[in-house]
């Protein structure tokens, strides 16, 4: 995050508070979140896209709650004037708790239940992004039951290979999301929806090609195909679809290997692509660009959080040939960050409670779980005087860490601590072993 500094004792500080104080007050492991960073990135996306898309009537930014959502974050998103993408009844419940404006909610998911659809429509969500024919039937039934017209978008599988890990690519044909464009299912979905204006209103098409993406080529290919489909639908049915959603997926820098585009560059590039591609809708003076929306999650919440761990053991392992690797065990691991194990994701870390002039040594930072794949940072250099009790900070853990966390090995999950202007507060409290035992029926 932008406000991470060192104080005169060499301690890492975030928003004016040092890590020793944070660790003493809140314990380790802990996710430490810089509120100002989140707000700056959220408003940065909002303003960059509003500016670049000004000539097309602006653009809406939906924060993708799956990256990380809690009550405080939902409130910040509302206060910063963004919209919110939720993908379960649980995320919807968080939004409802802060009175998030229903019309600024998008409801996603490839297997929404009837109860979730009912809750979403009763709350008045601005759009349900439908993902299958079975779901269309359910939306029609629930809308009829409630006597409402459900606003919907059609999630389209555009057939684009995003350049990212296969587990987080979603635009190519052979995966579970969306209606296939090439197979004609997307056009058929639009046909079925447009046939039922009594129960649904088709706002437009939606595409999300994947996550942790660094070039705009994939978006360009996706938009090209999406617009072609939109033109066909509009011609076949004599309608105008007022909106289009281009999804999220903007990459962040976990290590120095990555160079993120930044919201302004991204917004300008996306607006240029939209300008070029949407020429097929209408002609001459009647050219029309639908209202664009995007759904960044990681790029807003990822960078402003680090995980603070305490070192428990330092163990040099002889690799032969005069080489050593030092295994550093911390008080967390794959339960609070599953991404290295799931996606071979790369992180970095630094000594947080002091600086040191000792020679750097090559380390692998590992967790406390009973698996050798329990890796926190695969490859890093830390001072060779590293010792138990030292604190390590792993940056960039705001997205898909707490939200993907588990209680593997009966490990209570760390708290989310927010720092603002030198003050810390807990926004998600630390789980306790009693929390875990409470779910476990003692006399069963
Ligand atoms: N919109 C839709 C429809 C999505 O499915 C996603 C992410 C997003 C937006 C936000 O994507 P973002 O801007 O955060 O990349 N657990 C994986 C990432 C899964 C992404 C799921 N969908 C990871 O840790 O890399």
C-alpha cells in the first residue's frame, strides 16, 4: 500500500501505526488492511472510468465482493459511490446489513438457489446475471411468484483464452460459466428472455474472461465478440440492449515480476476499444454505445492489505553441493492464504519489526499445516539473523486470502484489522477454538 513506511526503529508502519503495536494489540497472524488504500483504489477506478467513458455517458464500477467482503468494506463501497457484485446469498446478506442500495447490486453465480433468487429480487437487486437455462426458468418462476419484472444480464462465454492460470480463466469454452457464444446458447438465452417481458427485462450481455490479467488484448477480443452478438440479437428482435458488462480481472503486482496497468491507463484503453468495437451498433449519427460496467475485485482490495506473521522456527536444510535453503515457519499458512497451494501464486515478504545488516539468506517461508505444499512465500531473501519472534509482512493479501481461507487442522482464522490515521480496529474478529467447537455437536 502507499502508506507503508518504516519508523526510526526500522519497524514497518501502516497509516501511521507500527507492526509491533498491531501485533501486540491484535495478535498474529493477522490481515492488516489500510482503509485509505482501499478507498483510494475504489474511487480511483470510479473516477478513471467515469472520465474515460464520459463521452459514452459514464461507466459503472461494481466492486467484486468475492475478493473480500465484510460489513465495513460493504459500507466503504457504498460510501465511495461504487456498485457491488455479490455471488451468494451470504454476500447479499452483508450488503443488506449496510442497507446497500439494491439497484446498485449485481447478483452472480452459476448455481443460484431459488431462495437466493427470491431474496435478491425481494431486495430489488439491479441485475441478476443469468448463467444457465435452468436458472432462466427459476428466475421466470420467482419473478412471477413475486409479481416483479427481474432485470437480467446474460453471461456469455466468449471463447477467449485469458493469459492467466487455468483455474482462474473463465472466457474459454471448456469451463462451467456462462452461455456459449459459438454454440448459439447465448443467442438462445436472449431469445427466451426477450419472449417474456412480463417477467424479465434483458439489460444486456456480460463477459468475464478471467482474473489476474495484465494486457488488454483479451478484453479487446471479448468485446469484439460480445458486440457482434449484441448486434445480432438487436437485429433479430428489433430491440436495443442498454447495457454491457465487461467483468473484472485486472492484475496486481504480487512480486516485482508484475506490472499492473493502473486504472487510468486501463480505462483509457478500454474506452478506446469500446469506441472502435461498438461501431456495429447503429450507423452514422445513430451509433450507439451501451452503458458500460466493469467488476474489479482484486485490483481494489488486493494491494492495501498485508498479512502479519510471527516467525516460529528457522531451519536450514542442506540441499547438497554446498547449497542450503532455510525454512522459516510462521503462525499461519495455507489456511489463511490458499493461493500458493491452489494457483502456485507467488508472494514476497519482508522482515517487519526491525531492519538488519546481516547477510541475506535464501529462504522458503512456510506455514504450520501438515502438508509440504503449505507454502507462504516460495523463494525470498531475508537477513540471516532472522529469529523466532520476528515479524514478517506478506503484502498484497487483501484479495482471495481471507475470502478463500479455511480452518484446516482446526486453525482459527486470523482477524482483519483495519488501520486508519494511526488507529487500528478489528473489522472481522479472530476466530477462536471455541468458535470451531461450537459447530461440532458435542454429544452426537
Ligand atoms: N466478475 C466476475 C463475474 C467474476 O467471476 C470475478 C472473479 C470478478 C468479477 C472479479 O475478478 P478480479 O477483478 O478480482 O480478478 N480465487 C482466484 C480468483 C477467482 C476469481 C473469481 N471471479 C484467485 O485467488 O486468484
